[in-house]
């Protein structure tokens, strides 16, 4: 239907149309079956599960791959760190050993003899059958009960020196001048058995009576002691041999074998001898801490008595006092005890067991420990050392 209005005077027309749209609705309604709803729900759950599963697998794989590469990285860094530490250690050892050799000679030759290299272990892993050499003839330690240490004339030497024979001199006079034996000069210079030398001859003079040996591959302290009929512990304790706690020798190293004897051209078999039970014949102020044979006498480099006895032998206090120290020392003594009393400081070293504690008062003859081979040691023995007012004295002067 259409309605039209016209107005002639104004030439304007207004037309209004109205439509009845039967297809227009105010809203739409759709209905779905229950099956399609369930299917849509299941599809949504499957999609979520797929996304979650793939994400978890991806994250797990990335984590595993990262962990593997990170472990390889850590391994490389650890190996590099170990090599770095080894390099630093080797450098420090070389520096320390160089400083040790560089400073030792000026110190000793400067006249400041420090008897701080105290008895580096006695006895031996094998009984060498060699009678101990008494180095007290050097008068390094006081023969009587005095607090002074007698320093030898000419002071100790660490090297072999060259000497030119003067007119009228013989091997005997040269040996006496340097306080060594005639045989020592013969062995060092490969001289024949005759004692004559000529004026102007150049002689090598070792610092101590014994044999000079240049170490070869395979040499050990035990083999040198057996070859030169010397005591192993004496070789180790001689300070200018520079033998550390491992007792290892370096090929080409020059060693002094104090008290050693060069073997005859035709070696002969010598049966082993037991160390005699020693009687000091001193003042008797002290008692013997153990009863056994002396394997090393006091000397300027070893101001103590080494008494060779079986492992585990009981040790008794030689003199009463207060226990100053009863523990392990990293400087050669191993397990050791120091007892102070009446101005004396008595050291018992290389023990296997300690029966007293620091601060404890002990009496003369009291059980204090057991013999062992701890620290710088080649065989079970007791290192017995005595100081008075800070100076080393000969322990034999105090024993009966």
C-alpha cells in the first residue's frame, strides 16, 4: 500500500512508504543435538591435551639438551681448572726449591749456623749391619752438661772445594787441616793407594768424611747405604743432600755419604752385625728412654741420638717435667713429644703412639709413648734430642 500527498503551490511532495516484512523476526533460535555438544567438548579436550603434551615434550627435550651441553661445559672447565692448579703447584714448587738452594749457602756461609735441621729420622727399613759413626769428634755439641753449642772451626761447608798442594804437604796434612780422612780425599780424586802427592797438585776436598756419589737412575737411599757400608738415616739427615720426606733421589744429584767407604774392586760379603747396646758414660742425670743400639750419633747436622729398637717398643721419660708438645709435626719429627723441666727441653720423635697430653706433668721413668717410624724416617727408632736454655747439647753427656 502507498499513500501520496501532493501540494501544487509549493511544488513539494512528501511520499511515505510502509512495508510489512513478514520475514523479519526479533531474534533467531537454533537448537543443537546432545551428540554434537559432546563431540565439540571432546574435540576441545583433545586439542588442549595435544597442546599440553607437545609443549611438555618440547620443554623436556630442550631441558635435556641444555643439561647435556652444560655438563660437557662443566667437565671441560673442571679439567682446565685441574691443569691450571697443577701448573701453579709445579711453579710454586720450582720457586720454593730455587729459593731454598739460593738462600741456603749465603745463610750458612754467613756464619749464622742454625741447628734447626733437627734429626731427620733414624734407624732403617733394613738393618744395614753398619756400625754407627761417632761424629761427636767434631765437637759440635757440648761434651759436658753446658748450655753452649761448640761451633766447629771453619764452619760447615756445603760444597766440594779445590785445594792446591803446597810444598812439603802430604795427603795426611791436608786431610788433618780439613778434618776429614785421607781415604776421603783419595776417593774424591781417584788417587791410588799411595799417600804421596806433588806440589801444585789440585785436590777436591769434600765437606765431610765419607764418599761423594753422583746419583744414577735407580739409586735409592737403601742401595747407597748398602754399597758404601753406611747408615741410611745418616745419608738422609745430612742437610746438604737436600733429601725430602719422600726419600726420592734425582739422577745427577750429588750426594755425600757421611762415614761411607768406597767398595773394594772385588766386593766381598760381610755378614750383618747387630748394633751393640751402648753405654754413654755421662753424668747419669737422665735415664735411657729405651734400651737399644745407637744407629746414629750426634753431629753438627744431627744434634741427637738415634736409638734403633723394634717398632712399638715402650718409651719412658728420661727426665721429669711438663709436656710442652704431644702431636704430629710436618717438619720431619712425625709424632713427637717435647717435655720441659729444669731448663731442659727433651724431644722424643718418630713415635707410633703417644701416651701423654700437652700440659701434663710426667715423672722420670713414666711411660710416655711407643717407638715408630713417622715423619722423615727410614726405619723404626727413637730420635732423642736435648736442649738447654735454647741450645743443643749432647744427650750422651746426660745418660749413664
